[in-house]
């Protein structure tokens, strides 16, 4: 059914047709995810006076991951609006929360071993945090992304069936995203636990992606953005990253840079010379989950030796974390029994 040139996916036949649509391969999504992932590793690495304040440029990464995850969840609802929301939520819980619990146990065990061999190191988390925040300070993101993708899937599923509701999704989420940005500095100044502050800083990207999907991407029926528009997204993200590097942290710039990079990730296929990197760039989730094992272990060894923290040590730890987590993720991916930990 069409009105004014727009396809309204309200009839059962329309929904059944979309339900059989195959997912479109987003050629640029994994490469940009990999860039964002190595940026996250950098955020967690520096301790030397020369580099400890050199992480602001990488703050686009979490908004980008949030925006891309919400987009993919909403696009899944667009492609298969007949799939119940409850089924999707159970699937996400199995794919995200179960590995979250497993990695919490892994980090807790690594913490116990590290404290036994190298006593005096910083403790990441207590066992009481295991079920909610995780036993390492970066694991908060896994339950968070499970929640926001469940929200996005539900909103997209309802928006597909009702064009009036679609408009409400667009403007309400735009308002929520702007409100979250305006309150970001106040939330940061409170005594709330760090994980809540981290989640709040990522919320604007989730809300604004819901708004953009309802207002724009849902009408495009999953078509890639044009090459010039994708390049504009890349340029805008680069300008935002440069701004953060020169001027320091800014919640709005971080969020907009992440959203701009999402636009770039929705572009048409990339040059053939990049095709050989697909295997590496698909390992981002495993790198995120495992990289802190290498950072914490290496830093504990450095502290135990009594060496002063230096720029060279930070760079060495960073390269070890990226290389080690890539290798570990590759091994886990190849073994059928462990693939669920990072897939």
C-alpha cells in the first residue's frame, strides 16, 4: 500500500514480504567498528603523564557502537516485523548476557590469580557486581547494549505498523536525546557510580539513532546511503574527532561524531583492496571483551617491577592488548565450543 509515494508496511502481505527479505551486508560496518574498537583499547591504556590526557579523541567510539547496535536492531525489525519482541529479547539475552556472565567469571578468576601472583594490584570489581555491572569496569556496556537494542527493536516494530506512531518515535526520541545531552555534565558531576555515568553518556546516541531510523532510514527500506553522503559522514566524524583532540571532551561532539561515523558505515561497498581485512575487522566484539585481560596483566607486571610508568610502556601495553586480544579472539572463534563467548 502506498500513499504519497511512501510505502506503508501495515498490510499483512507487506509485512510478510519484508519478513522474507535477506539482511544487507554492510561492507563498511565492520571496518569502522574495528577502528572504534582499537580506539576503546587506547582509552583504557595510558597511565603516563605524557599520554594520560591523550584519550579524548577516542571518545567517539562508544556512541558509534551504541548507534550501530541500535540501528542493526531496528533494521532487523524492519526486515522481519513478524518476529515477536519477546523472541528477539530472549535471543539478545542469550547472545549478550550469557557471554557477559562468562566474561565476568573470567575476569574475576584472572583478578584472583593476579592478586595471588602479583599482590598489591588494583582490584577491578567485587563479586557483588558480577550479575549487574560485571567484574571488570568495561563490561557494563554489554547489559546496556542489550537493553537499548531491545528498546530499538520494539520501537521499530511498532513504527512499521503505524505511520503516526513512526512520527512520534522520531520526535520523542530526538527530544530525549537532546535532553540527555543537556544533562550529561550534571550527571557527570554527581556521586553516582561510574557505570551509570558511562551509560548516561551513551544514551543520547541510542535515542538519536531511534529518531533518525524512524524519520529517515525506515523510509529508505534499508538502502545504503549514497557514496557522497557516506563520505560526508566520514569527514564529519573526522572533524569531530579532531575537535575532541584539540578541545577536550564534549558530550555533544562525541555523540555527533559517533552518529556521523554510523552514516559512513551505511555507505556502499568499499574498494576491493580492503576485502582482505574482513576477517580481522569482524573480531571487534571479542577484542572489546578480552583486551582488558592483557592491559591489566601487563600493567601489574610493570608495577611489580617498580619501573616508572612511561610513554614507551603505554605504547607497548597498547600494542600487546590489541595484538593479544585479536589472537585470543581468533582462537576462540575457531573452536566451536568457545565461539559463543565472542560471536
